[in-house]
C-alpha cells in the first residue's frame, strides 16, 4: 500500500515536471549525457580488451621466439644466424646464452 503511495507521488511529480519545457530540456540533456557516457565506457572497455589480447599475443609470440632461439643456441648456432631467424638483438641473444 505504501508502494502505491510512493508510485502515485512519483507519477504526480513527473506530471508536474513534464509540463515545464525547461525541466524537460534539462532532463533530456542529462539523459543524453548519461547515454553518451555509457557508450564511451563501452568503447573504452572494448578497446582495453582488444589491447589486452594484442599484448597477450605479443608476449606469446616473444616466448615462442625465445624458445626457438634457445634451441638454436643449444645446436651451437652463432648469434648472427640466430638474429637473422628470430629478429632478436645480439644483446638479447647473449642474455639467453647466459641463462
């Protein structure tokens, strides 16, 4: 029963407010701003997910390259050959050799 009174009060307030063009304009502007903010947040979230996937792929690729380079080191290949096939720098290869 109290819910009915709250609902009636809200409906009465809406009826009163909806008669005022300035209030309606303010309401619509606020509603539009909230929708734009929600849309911007969704875009940012999607961009963040895409960037995270890209970073994961790059890390996975780098790990694969390092694994290949380590195998090449074990086979006794020189740094120049390893660099040609892996695009690792001589410093990176030397670091792997010290591991």
